[in-house]
């Protein structure tokens, strides 16, 4: 017997990746149900060698469903996740809706999977687990082993985030603008505030009163909740004309002495990390090489000569996979592997 899994938002970029990853990782399923909005009812999506026909969320009964992998945005999650959780189905939500709720765990399995045990032991739990922001996930996967070894004091991060993080329309806008520049005229920006083709936009999400954007605030708040509330972090988040794959330049200050060689050795052994760090032309990972991969890639590991106990590293990951769909499936795997789920159909 396996677990019955529902995917909400199955026709979107992340929903389709969830289906692909469930099949690739051979998650123990008895049945997979694809759910979407009314306008997408009847749309076909792939699950391994099977084709699923999307049903509507509005009429679906979750009482016999074990997991709901939610990728339909904050508004849908705010309305539906508590209702689904109340039926005994565990919701793993990919939106920002529940990330900062103190009663909901925010989980990256390589970093803090142990919080699931205490949460699932609660009788009054909401049955919701939050998936962090894509830029936070890959960063904390790289930071966790270094924090354990050398104790992080402060992080300065600059992100170079692909357009797929803003959805299908954003990818289409990059494509149409790129074609337009060479063929006719580039279409005016609609999804982004400025032209994204052959450009860099230092603006993701809305601006806040202190001058930071919401994306930058997310990285600060989520790192504290997931890793350590004492870590100081400042971020600058930019959108770049890359279809898939987020990149980050991290400057890290530690309490204890650290060398590049020590860090490299620790990261090579760390779960979820893959070090590609040759000090030669091409001896590093770029976003295009991360596409379709599960790992968080780490390159350019070197000591910061301007401060004591400092490192610089370059971190790259497929934002649709580790930054969203993969992490969601890994949370479900963690619940199963830790014996925290009872199959409803068993």
C-alpha cells in the first residue's frame, strides 16, 4: 500500500515538477490526483508513464487523502489549506501564506527535518507544513553544515534569480522580448517593471517601508526561523534573464576560524550539496547546468581577506526543483521515513 497524494495547481510550472519528481523518486503512492481551477478542469498532465486528467479543487473530498501538495498561490492556500488539514490530510504548501505562522513548521529537510516530529505529535496541529521561499532553500542547504562547524554570525547575499520564479507569464515575457529585439521590437514589459531581456532588474516582490523588497525580507525572516534566530542577514535580490536556475553570491562571517579547504571538505559531505569548485576556466556551476538536477551546487569557495573568519561561496540550484517541487516532496518523504504518517487507506 502507498499514500494517496493530491497536487493542487497541477497545471502550473511547479505542479508539473511535483508530479515528475514524485515519479522520479518513486514516492510510495497508491493514487495521485491532479487538481486545478475550474478553467483547467479536464487538462491532462503527466505522472511518470501515466496521464492524469485534472479535477476541480472546489468539489474534491480530501477525507481519504494522505498528502496535499499545494502550489496554487497564497490566496488559494489561505482559503483551502485549513479546510484540507481539518480533514486529516497533511498539506505541504509552496506559497508564502503559512511561512511566518508560528504554529506552522517551515522545513528544509536537509536542515531542520527534526521539527516535524514535535509538530506531528501535537493534537491540535493545523496539518500544514510550509515550504520556504526558493532563494532561501538553496541558501540554507549550503549554510547549515558551515553553521554547524563554524557558527555563522552574519551573511550578505546577492541573488540572481531566474524568471521562472515569477511563473509562466514571466518566462513567456523573456522569450517574447528576446525574439522581439532581433525580429521587430521588444514588447513592453507586463510582468516585470522593466525590460527583462538582456537586462538585470534589482527588484523582486513589493517594496517595503525600509527600502528592502519583500523577497529580501523573506530571506532574512526565513533563515532565522529555519536555521538560527541569531544569524544576521542582509540581501539584495535581482531578476536576471535566465529561464530556470537561481544563483546566489554569499559572503559569510563566522565566529570561529575557517579555511576554504575546511569548508570545501565539509560541504562535500553535506546532504543535498554538490561541490564543483575547480580554480580554472569553467570549473564552477552556472544556472543552465543545474536545470533538472536535485542538488544544490556550490562553487567559488574562497576566504574573504577583508574580515576575520570570512568566506565567499557561489550557490546555484534549479528553483523549480529544489526551490519548490523537490523540497515539497522531500518534506513528504521525511514524514514517511520518520514514521509520522499513517496511511488512511491502510
